[in-house]
C-alpha cells in the first residue's frame, strides 16, 4: 500500500504545482492586457482631444474644407442605388419630376441658412489676433490675449490652446513675433507691421 500511494501523491503534487503556475501566468497576462487596454484608451482620448483642437483651429483660421469621410461612406455615396438607375433608364415623367425636386431643394438651401452668412461676415480668429497684436504696446501671453479677446467679443468663445496655436501659426508666417522670458512665452506684432500702423494712427490724430 505505501508503494502505490507514494507515486499518486507525487503526481498530485506535480499537477498542483503546474496548475498554480498556470494560474499565476494567467493573472499576469490579464494584468498585462488590462494595462495595454488602459494605455490604448488614454492614447485614443488624447488623439480625439487633438482632433477637436485641430477642428477648432481650422474653423478659427477660416478654412472651409469638407471633413474626410471613411472609405466605406465615400464609396456608398459615389455608387447610386438601383432605383435611381432604373428611374433614369425609363425616362418617363416620374423620372423628370424626381430630378426636378432636388434642384428646388438645393436652391432653397442658401436662403434657409442666414446664420451662415452672418458667421462669414464676422472676422476670423486670425484677423482678430492680428488686430489685437497691432494695438499692443508690449508683448502679451496667449492666455492674456485670449482673455482680452473674450472681453472685446463676449459673443464668441476663445480657448487658450486654440489662441496659442493660432499665434504660433502667425509666428511661422512672420506675421507675429515671439519672445521668451524664463518659461513664459509672449507675443507681439512684427516691427514691420507695427510701424505702418503707428504712422496711420499718427496721421489720424493730426487730422
């Protein structure tokens, strides 16, 4: 009896150790995958935030460009439905009515959106920042410029990050100058643009 129980006990101990090791590896694998999922979620949130900021900057710069569509949506929009093909092949009165209806609807669209015309009449963020820089007598930070624009135009919203990105764009185009004092960054109008503005204001005061 002792001889038969000893191998069984050793086999049981072997399986217990193996199962315990497998469980530990399984738990570690779950932790690793959970950490990767959390990291990917953080990356997705950051990318989505950057997308929102870029859209705001695009709108602030006055860029009117249709957003990129996924390939599946673009293909579905390009391929007409079978009903449209059969209607066009018949060439009857019903087909003529169906083609005339979208034209009337398209003609009404510009008149149905007076708000778009009002938005187009407003100066863009780039124009507002350039005008504000010309009025400044000393450099200002992006947060200070954003606050000043918010006070001057309470009907509009100015995000500090969007204003800073727009200022950097003006600096890249030599339409603004950037100075750094310690960790703070300040912006002002370029000297070439500030001089004509000062002369124009001096001429107006003489009148």
